[in-house]
């Protein structure tokens, strides 16, 4: 079942994996690894974080990747948690929880 959030991303933000630019796939893989390692290092207790805390962690990891891949990233790429649209906050929390299921 697909979740839908208010103010969802523009259709251009949703791209099949095979059509996603290499830098973005590398960034996504790095974030996956950071979340996976964070869960493992906590002996699984990171699952006790709130949904917001989980989303914030993903957002911070992603922001670091944006600074890695862009000298001067667009402000929306590196926005603070409070400035992210609700759909992005929810998606980031979903990402963490999905990774939890694989660890």
C-alpha cells in the first residue's frame, strides 16, 4: 500500500531507480548504510526512537550527502528538519523504518 501525504512531491521528484543519476544512487546507498549501521551499533535499540527522530536522522544523513556531492547545494536540498515539507518528513521516517525491517 502506498502512503500519500499532504503536499506530495512534484512528479519529477519520483524517478525509477534505473533512471536516477549515479550521484543520487550513491547518496541513497550511503544513507542506507548509515542508518543500517546506526541500528546495528545500537543493538537494535534505535527502533525505540520516535518516528520524528528516525526521520531527522535520515534527513541529516541526506544533507551531509548533498554537501558531499554539491559545492553549493540548493537550499531545499539542505533544509533543516523544521523547514522540510510534511511529505518529506514522513518519507524520511518511512525510509528509516523500512531499513529497520531489513536489519
